[in-house]
């Protein structure tokens, strides 16, 4: 009995220590953020902005989010507003939920948030709104919350772009099979693997996949010519993403096409193709237009990628908040432009040459 009591006490101590640690983390984060915010007024170029917004993302270091932030910051400054990419000036790593708590406690004027459909995220968004802080969801939505607007991209349009590229790959495979067998009767099935994130709680990925399959079907490709599978990537950190994708190439059957739905997956998939000497055998349909990804298209390591107008994402986020302050309401949806980059137009992105038709 004494041993059981010791075990119970030990468990309570562990639970208590965990709760204290979480509270201390949030308190320290909030204090650090408030000190940082106050320090803005002591910098060389002193300026009193009318409003102070924060942008919260899952990975502020990514080129994608840095580009979105640059667009938002420049547009905001034109309207006498300052925007912080929350997290990059705080010690340690913080989840979007933790950063939301810090932003709410700091009473910022507006929050631009990469959201998901979790209940905890819904509660935090509603808490901010109840405290008079308008929230715009960016790139990832929370449809059940009181957020004022969603700024993102059209998943169906992206899916159609991917589908058209798969059709091109199927046609190329048909030609290869015809040359090798001298008959159109023998066609190898194209195996397509879509990389999905483990913690995705929205329908964005499903919309892209459905649109891709619909586009393929509409172009008279039969199920016997292609198969689509979903591969869940452990996106806990960059290392786990890399390991998850490398595992694909250790299987007996390696896909012909890998569809990536974010920048990190694209980079890791391309690196795996190079490391396993599968350039030309595995075609990557990527996401975002960082220099490394566009350069990989030019070299033949990536078949095509979807370019997102990150500037528009940033601009529309500020516009949504400003419309809300000025008119009391704003558009519910803002969609940024998307463009396909492949071998036919990659030169214009690398060297500024005139774009050719797709």
C-alpha cells in the first residue's frame, strides 16, 4: 500500500511539474514578447504606428512564410501599421496555439493566423475575437470559428494543375511503352503518391487530390493507367519529414510521381530522388517557387511546381484587417493567384526570359 501511495504521489508531482512548466513557458514568452514590442520604440528609427498586427505561422523560417511576411509588412507600413512575424524574436520553439495565447495576452490590434480545424484553435480564435482582436486565418482555415476572413489559395485550381501534369506524364509513358513494345496494348500503370501531413485537420488536401483525379478522368485516362495513394508524412520537424520521405525509396515499389503539397516536402523529395539516383525515374510535382525548387526544374529533378503569389497573401491579409476596422466587415474569402512552373517557362523565372506557352 505504501508503494502505491508513493507511485500516486510521484504521478501528481510529475503532473504538477508539467503544468508549472507550461505556465512558466507562456509567461516567459509573453514577457519576452512585450519587452520586444516595447523595444521597437527605442530603435534608431523611432516611429509610432497606428496599429500593431502579428502574423503566426507553423514555421517562420520557411522561405514561403518569409515571403508572405515581406508582402504583408510592406503593405502594412504604407498604411502606418507594423506587423511582426511572431516567434522569430522569441526564445525557443512555440506552436501556433502557444503563439496565439501570447498574442491575446499582449492585446495586439490584429492577428494573421495559419490555422487548422482543431477545437483548441477554434476556442483561441473566438477568445481573441471576444477580446476585440480581429483574426484573419491565412492559408489554413478554421471554418467553425468567428474569424473575420480567410486568405488562401484555390485548392481545386491547384489540383487541376497537378492533374494536367499527370496527364502529360501518362502520355509520355504511353509513348515510351509504344516504342518499347511496338503496340499500344501494353501500358504500365502510373503510380502517383501524394504526400499528406500527419496533423492536417482541414479539407484542403482532399480538395487538391479530388480535383487532380477529376482532371485526369476528364482527359480520358482510365483507372488502369494510374493509381493514386496517400502517404502520411511525419511533420513533427524537418528531420522527421526527411526520414519519412526517404522511407518511400526503401520500399520495393517506388512511385512514378510524387505530389508535394508544401515547400519542405518538395525539397526533401527532390533530395531523396538525387540521393537514391532516381532522377528521371521519379517525377516530382512540387509546391512553391523557391530558387532551389525552380533550379531543380531547370536541371530535370522536379517535373513542375505550383507557384503561389505570396505577396498577394500578405497584401490580402492586411487588406482584410483594414476593411474590418474601416467598415466593420470584410470579404469572407480572399484567394491569391497560382501559376504552374515547368520546363516550358522555367527560364523566365531563372533568367527573366520571355515565357513560352505551356
